[in-house]
């Protein structure tokens, strides 16, 4: 059977090879937080290879989902109007979003039946109050402070009044095991280098995920600390 375009996208394949197994438990916890609260529609931003939503495609008839591409608008523009996306999941609509077109096409090819959008998480192309969950995993620490603020501001805007932000990212270590986990995370981040590494170091100096969410007006409802990697998984509500 002929594979859809993007199925063999090399950066996506390399990322999955390196991290798919490692992050499987985290992805399940994020999905469980959405499912337990019936938090749909669900938007996964900075989705990368789309592996967070890939399980939703299993068991469905295979077939390529038409890709919805949203152009990145000029920064001088103000409000970004909502766009229509295919309502393929009925009352359990889940949407992936990433700025990298190659990754979006790869994600769509690997998760048939799930809509993916190419757009900037700092300028979401969705109406205010249109989502009950926004998730972001490892999509904050590598950004500049201004980009983090914009992403969280947009998450707040599109969340419904009873919506939740589900975030996974690095925390400063809190015990011996998490210090060992932080060393592993440091080695991976150091390989990334450049602004990614520098922004990540600054993220931790400012207090990690816990401090970031507090600074931008989110209150933790649930938290799970994960020693491997020195991580936090947080379900938060906007204040």
C-alpha cells in the first residue's frame, strides 16, 4: 500500500526513534487527564510528530486525512480569526498543531483520522473559548520568555471557562533521584545546543514549569512529579 506524503519524513522518524518509547507513559497520562475530565475539544500544541494523538487513530479505517494548512500571519496583525477544521472525532475532537509543516504532514500521515494544523502556538487560529483542553509537552522550556508568554496567553484565550491546560516540562530537581534524572535531561538538551539549550537553562533558573504557570496566572489542579528527567506534569486552570 502506498504511504501518504510525509510518512517517511526523516526528522520525524529520528525523533520517534529517540523518544517514542521514552515518552509513552507520559503521553498516556496526558490522554487520561483529558479523557477522565471529558475535556473535548482538545488541542495539542507544539505537537511535533503527533505521537500524543496517535493512539486515537488506531482501530479506525486507514486513509489519509486532508491536511489543513493555516498560513502564519504577519506579527503586526491583531486577532487571528477562527478556522474550520474537519470534525472527524464527533464529540471527542482532538486536534494537533505545530509550526513545522514537515512535522505536521508526518503527524497526519502517521495518525490517519486525526486533524493536524500548521500554525503558530503563539497565534492560535481558533476562536476564544473554543477548547476545553490545551496540552503542551516539552514545548515551553526551549522558547524565549516572550514566546512562552505568548503561547500561554493564547492557551488562556482559547480555553473555555471550565477548560484546563495540561503541561509537561522540566522542573528543578527535588531529591536524589530527580537530580540524576536532571543530569540525563541536561545531556539531551546540551546536544540540542544553541537557543534551545540556552532557553532551557534560563527556564530552570526562573523556576521551571511550576514558576512559569504561576507567573502567567494558572493555578495547579493536579500535579505529578516524575523523577526520570526531573519533570512535572500539571493540570491547571486559568485564574
